[in-house]
């Protein structure tokens, strides 16, 4: 187990890759995807120089270049290719819809987007491309690679042997990536993370959980999601582990056998996907994992129990983060896994709790540390930095004496019912306890008598308030936390990361209420 040293992050991403090669061996395979063509450190560095040299020919130094690719070796190579020549990757969320994608490009000043013919064809993303082409130049990696000739290969070979002589110099404080928040509750924000922010988070996690360079990290999460980028790509590569990239977490039947076939040690996912993999998998397909790390949404008790019963007690480690924190703030440990918490605060981080009126036993969480963002992009190109380095997470939490975090809910995920503050997350938990096999979400609506009232949206077709009230009474939960209005849908809307899409959900509820009026 290594200790966290903030000075480890005081380098650049490309130089950290070079240092990892020196530490773990030039020929060590560290990147692979479904094509099953593993790349060593030297392969990755050479590929980054070959591709980066071409990209540099049609972009400017420090330009923000859009990257729209699934989790793959190509995405990782492209990320490092941009860094090798001093460009900034702006990772575009291709599941966010045309309006949000165009807004992201405008906000970040993206004039060039890198993507793949194959990806666009398989994802049926032609409408997205048409929309992007009204704002940007879309360039396909297959077309770029077709222009790589002998001079480029000779350059890449020389650069691979002496990378520090060929890479564009940059500083740890320079931008490492531009990402866009998930938009669970509104329009996505553009987040600028420095190279030092990303590397700090890598080394914070490595100091928190012992990692073995012989392990394989299986990452099906998109690299436009900070968890997929930092934990799924940078963490394994910088610490000597192989990063196996899979293009979509939605391939429920294909992923479990591939986890076994790749010898994966760690799976990164969300509760929704892990639950589905566990139901689909044969007994031996997940039992070889050392542990599973879940972020982005609460891990249900049912998921913990399902994995424990079917796969020999593989621990499911719930973590917590935010894009603004590069992203990991806290995570449970394999040997200290406390259900109901999101784990221990990472080393090198400070916290501050501010009281929230009507919510006892916790406070709104502010965090500060070397992984906290440079700031938000604002229209016109400026960056709005966090005040005194503190990031307001918007989450109401409680902290144990040893800095283990329990999430009570988001500030905006509380409703005032009859003068009492009620957690919408707690209301969702009631529904999950009564119908654990279904998916549920709770929103609030204005109510002339009570101030606000709760509405449960569920894919459980026989759901009614009776069992919810009975369960609340049996555990001593207040009845005002029980939704009386229930709307049944075929599917709860989710974002590309697996999180509930509360913006879409609110539209469904509003439309239903208008129909009922």
C-alpha cells in the first residue's frame, strides 16, 4: 500500500505515461479492447505520436479538440495523442442529445471533432454528425490513419525511443481534459480539469486501495464520463495494470463472459449495470473478480446480496465522486466495505459541512484538494474557479469520525412536505425495499395544501401505496416520506452513465399530471 504524495501529481499526463513505462516495463501490455489486440506501453506511446503528429497538422497548439468515441483502445490512444502535441481533449457525450452536444461544443470552443466511421455506423449517430457539422469539422480516425506513411512511422519509432525529446512540453497546471457534467438535474456544465487534477486522483485512489500491477481493470463505462476516464483508463495505465476497454455497458449478455475470458480482476460500473450483469452471468463469469467498484448512483442492498450469493462474496465497493473532483471523492475498500456508505474520504482531501435548514444530522458537503477542478467554463471562454478551492457538491451528507461518508441526498433532492424536509432519495429507498426487482424514482410537485407532494415513477406495474405505507410503518419511517401518487412506466429514463435522468423524468410526470387534470 503506497501513501499519497501530492508531489506525484506534479508532472504532466504524457510524462506520467513515460514514467509508468520506466517503472513497469516497456513491453508490458497495458491497453486492450474487444478487438483483442493488446498494446504495450511502447505501443501506446508510438501510436500516440503517429496519430498525434497527423492531428497536429490540422489543429493549433492548445486547441480544444472534441473526442467522440466509445471506450476503446482508440479513445485512449487519441487522448494521449492530443497530449503528446499540446492539444486539450474535450470528451463529448454522444448520449446527451443533439441540443446538449452542440451546447457543449459552443461552450468549449470546439471547432474539430474526432470520431470513427465504424462507431457512427454502429451507433446510428448520423443525425448527431449532421448537427455537429453545422458547428465543427468532423474528422474520422480511419481517414487520418490511412494517411500515415513511412515518414510518420519512422518519426513514431524515434519518438517512442526518446519520447521526452519529441513530446510538446506542457505544465501540470495546464488543462488535462474538458468534461461535461451528466445533466441529471439540468443543463450540463463544462468542467476543466488540469493534468495535475487527474494525476492527483489516480494517486489518491492508489494510496487508498492496494492495487496489483498484475490485475486487469475491465471498463465498460464511456470515457466522456469522468469515472470511465480516470478510473477506467488513467488509473490502471499509470499504476501498471492492463486497462480493458469495452464500448458499451448496455451489452448485458456479452460482458460477463468477456470479464471471465479477459481474466479481469476489477470491474467498474454502476449499480444498474452490475445488477443486470449478475442476473445474466453464469456462476463462474464474475467470481474471478477481486472486487467491483460502483459509482454514479446508489448501490442497492439487493445488488450487494445478489453478487454475494451468486459469485462467492465478491465485494461491491460503493464510491462517490463528481466530475469536478476528477472524479473520486470517497470509496469503500475491499477489506473495509461498509454498506450504506460511499466509503472513506480519499487522502489529501479536506471537507466542510454547512448546515441545511430542516435536515438534522449532516450538512451540505464542500470538498477541497489537489483533484478539485480548475473551474467551470463560462460563455466567452473564461473559467470560473471554485472560491478558495472549495467545491460545493450539492450533497447532504454525514461524516463519521474516521471520515466515512453517508449520503443523505442532494440539496435539490429534498421536498418540504407539511413543513418537514423529506429526502426524495429516502422515498426511493422505500420503494426499492418493497419492490427490489424494479426501478423507481421519486420527484416532487407543488401542492397547495402541503407545500410539496411526492410522486413515485416506477416500472413495477402493480405498484400501489399500500405496501409502501406498511413498510414505512414497519421500519419507523415517517408517512410523509411515502409517495401517494404513483405513475407507472415501461422504463425509467436513464443517462448514458446509468444515472436516472431526472430532467426527462420531470417531463413525464408533468405530462401525466396535465392529462389527469
